[in-house]
C-alpha cells in the first residue's frame, strides 16, 4: 500500500543578495558588484538564505548581504504587487526545491546600473 505523501513544509522566500567581485564571477568586466533577486525554497527563511549563499559561493560569486522579503503570502499581506512571471519562478523554486535567480543587476562605481539582466 502506498503511503499518502506528506505535505512539504518547504516555502519560497524572496531574497535580494548583494554581491562583490570575485575572479570568474561572470559580472561585466567594469562592474563593482551587483544585486540578485532570488526565489529560494526552504522550511524557513534562515535555511533559504544559507542554501542561497552556499550556491552563490559555488558559482564563484561573493555574497555580501542578504535581505529577505518573506514568502508570497507575506509579501501580498504587505501590499507588494507580484506579477505572474514572478509567481511562475516562485513555483519553480518550490517544485524543484531550488534557488532561482530571477534578475541580476550589475553595479558600476558602487551605483546600480540602468541596464538589468534577466537570468533564469
């Protein structure tokens, strides 16, 4: 007899990660760092942050600071407008129990670039 599947305790958290420079980080040559908008799964925000930082380090990025914006429900309760494309990426992070980089914004001379790159 098949056991009923346990409901996953995983949730998806929206994180903004600022990164510094590191050799072979993939950022534009003259960038001074960058910011990544990330959707990460975890049983709590602390786990999502730990997993995200570990994966970014494996990808030769240098995480400096992580700001958590909460789960989809928490963001909606705060009045955030969440577009369908964001919801799709959040669901992907949940389905795959993964970290999804939604957007990368390079910084030049410590300032945000007006040119944003969408990464999936």
